[in-house]
C-alpha cells in the first residue's frame, strides 16, 4: 500500500472524528446552557421591567450591554460545566465505526494493527439534531428578554427628575411677597 494514501486515509478519518467531536461537544454545551438560560431570562425580564420603571433616565444601551454580559458569563460557565462531558476525537472514531458497522477497523488502524480504511463518500456518526429541543430554550430566552425591554411600563412618580413641588407655606409666602 502506498504510504501517501495511508496518511491521507488517516487524515481523513481523524478529521471526520474531530468534526463529530465538535458537534457532540456543541450539543453538550447547548444542553447545559438551556435551563440556566431560561431561568436567567425570566429573572432578567422581571429585573428589566423593574429597572425601567425605577430608573427611566437610563439609556436602553445600558440594559442591552447588561443582558449581553449576563448571557456571555452564563455561556462561559455552561461551557466550563459541560466540558467534563466533552468527547475526544478518539471516542468519536469509535462512535463512527459503531454507527457505520466498520467492525473496529478504525480502532485497529489507530492502534497501528491494521491499515486505515479508504475514505467513504458519506460518514455517518449516528447523530441527528433534535431541532425543537435545540431551538426552544434560546428563542424562549430571547423572547422573554425582548419582552422585558419592549413592554411599556409606567414610570414611578418619584423616579422622574422633576423639580420637587414647593411646600404650601412657601407658595403662600411667595404669593404674599409678590403682592407687597
């Protein structure tokens, strides 16, 4: 067998395994992120409504920056938590050979016992995205946060920077001085 084609076969299967590992790891991260994201979105939407009522002078950009920072911190924390479950490319090779019924040919080739099999046109890892489960939590969180930003709120009476009303005695004194 040509050593160049052997290296090409190895590179092909290892790149396929790395792609499957990235896909599995992304799914683990999304699953770890979904529940905290929804809980935080509910609390964040309520907090936005309160902040908008109590501090109407704050610009919407501050709210958007706060939301973005909160989501970024949550995404990083979820990534760190999901990292324990991440799959390595070596594990993805086993996943591919099990799904495609390759009879341990990839594991044997990786161990150096057998040659790498020729690349196939389609590589099936036995994975499929479950789109409703994937999209509902982030879209729900986005809808909740948008509601917190866009629902009209009545500004609290004391929250507006209006000049304070003068006491009745001052008004009476001012009127009398003007009269004199």
